[in-house]
């Protein structure tokens, strides 16, 4: 992107400066390590740092100008003084996107946002030059600075939008102003901050705040909280689903062949190279978006067939005779239950579920972990759990009928890894799943290194 400083000031409703308004920037950056020269540097504050302290490095790296919300900062570059640098960057992102002529698709949901974005991007890219936010660059900072990477060569942009409190999604929607908004599910992720799933739904609906009256909303008909909105959304609404017979985009699951799931939708059969019915749901969301943008059925299928999961999400592979289901990026009750469903399909050897804590569940913590424990009882032959909530997993598994000698909790990841090393047998399928902070990938590393 290119923009004169006078245009930057105008977008921020600031007074012009005759001496510097004609200076043209080549982009907007918050990171001194990635400045190539010519950018406007935006210093942000974190819990342990203040980006203003890095202004000298930004100058050294070649920045042309600086946004600043501290009165004590003076430097050799033009300084544009604002009340809050992040808020100013968000206003610039909104302004920048408003100048581009492209279709914008906003995607949110309690789980599966990144997968849905990837599928939509893969499908649209078959016929349109399509931008996608990087995996999980979906927050107040990530989406804001991703916007500056979009230029007028793109015909569509898929924007992942996440939130953990009221107001966040509203702001992202007003930045992106999606033409199409997708909500793929209302689960219990972040329920600690909202109290109920109904409140989570209310927060998710903030994605509509930046849309105009011609926008289209695409919702999961199999989610009872989203289906309950059928008559209340004041925008054109399309529902997709497998179980709900009234879905506008109705899919039928046809089963799996050689690791590829097949579904029919209308008169066409589509292929999805991933395991788990939740991936089929995400594919239907992508089909619904593609239909809105007039993508052909053949191109939709090509796009779905070329889909690849994001790093850390359902990576399935053979490791010296063991089947590894690596899904360590994040976890919510819905996501854990979905992964357990995938594990249940492996029957050549034992199915071992290794689960870490799920976070940000608040008052739902015990119930959520017990729910997953009960699910594990029907999907796994052995359950190994780590974290402060391991007893809730165990209680759920035992109440679901799992034998006591098949369930074990651990105080440390190292203990879990060592136990797995001594008890796993070739032919077993091993699921590693937990929230990022539990670092279940470390257990996988310990196990992997021991057998090589």
C-alpha cells in the first residue's frame, strides 16, 4: 500500500502539515524487525513492553514516519500524534479497506474458524485472486495489520475474526465491513468471560455491526442457538447443515474413502481430505460462500480437495508403526469431542487419548471436562490426562463406563510421556489434544524421541 502522510492525517481527522504531508509511505508496520524501508511505524504497548521504546530502531530500519501517543517522544522523523496508536491503526485499516473494490468474507465461531477460513480461501482461489488472514491473526492487532497487506490486485478477502469479550468482534467487523459474514458455531470457548452460550452468541453476532443492508449472513443450521435466529436477523440469511432438513445448503454425508470424506450437496458430490464430521460442516460453509460468489461446482470441489489443515490442527501421520493424531493447537469441549470422534474410527490397535486442560471455561470447567471424559469412554480404549482439571476428565470417563485401570492422570507432561513410552504398542492410535498453554506437543516430542 502507498499513502501520503497528508492522507494518513486526513483519515485520522487530524490537522495537516505542509512540510510533511507530501511524504509517501510504502506501508504500515508495528515490528521493527520486518521494516523494509519507507513504512509508517506504529508503536504498540504490551504487558511487558512499550513499542515507543523501539522508535530509534524503526528509524534505523528505514521507517519514514511514526505514530505516537506519548507526549515525551521527539525524533528526527515526522511524528503523527494520536490519542491511542492501536485505535489509530484500526481507523487507518478501516480507511484502507474502504478504498478497495473486493468482496470481503468475515468468519467467526467458537471453534473451527481457521479451518473454515482455509476452506473458503482454497475454494475461492480457484476462480478469484483471494487474500486470507494468516492463521489466527484474527484479533484486534492481527486483523488490523493484516488489512495493510491487502491491495487492489485482490478480488476477495477472507478475514478471520476472533473475540474473547464484548465489543471486540464489533470493532473488527467495522474495520473489515464484510459483505458476507459466516458464524460456524456457538460453543463454550471463552465461556468464562460470558457465562452462557447465549451470551457467546450475542457476542458473535457483533460480526454484523460493520455490514450494510445488502450483506449476507451464513449460519450453521445444525447449531440450535444459530437456528433459533432464523426469523430475527435483519439481513439476508442462508443456513447450511447436515442434520437440519430445513437448511438452505443441505449436505448429506456419504462416508469416507481412503482418508477422504465425501458429501453430496445438491446434485454434486464433493471430497474433503480430512477426518471428522466437523470438517464436513466447515466444507458446507465454504460451499455456501462459494455459491454466493458464483463459483462453479467443479471449482468448489477442486478447492476442497486441495485444502490443507493449519499447523497444529489434526495432523495425522504414521510414526514407526504408531498412528499419531496431532491436534495440539487449542481445545474447547466441542473441539475435544470432535477429535475424540476421529480417534474412535481407528480400530486396528488400541485408541489412546492424551488430553490436557481446556482453559477459559469458568463455571463450566468441571462440566466441560467431564463431558469430554464421557465422550472419551465411548471413543478411546485408554485415557491419559494432564493438568489441574484431570480429575474432572477422569470422573467423566468413569461415569461413561471406562474401566478404572484404563484412565490415568499425571502431574507433569514428563510423567505422561514416560508412561506412554512404557505402555504404547505398535499399531496404537494416539491422540494428543489440549489448550496451547498445556503444551501437549511436549508430550508428543518426548514420545517421538524415545522411539526413533
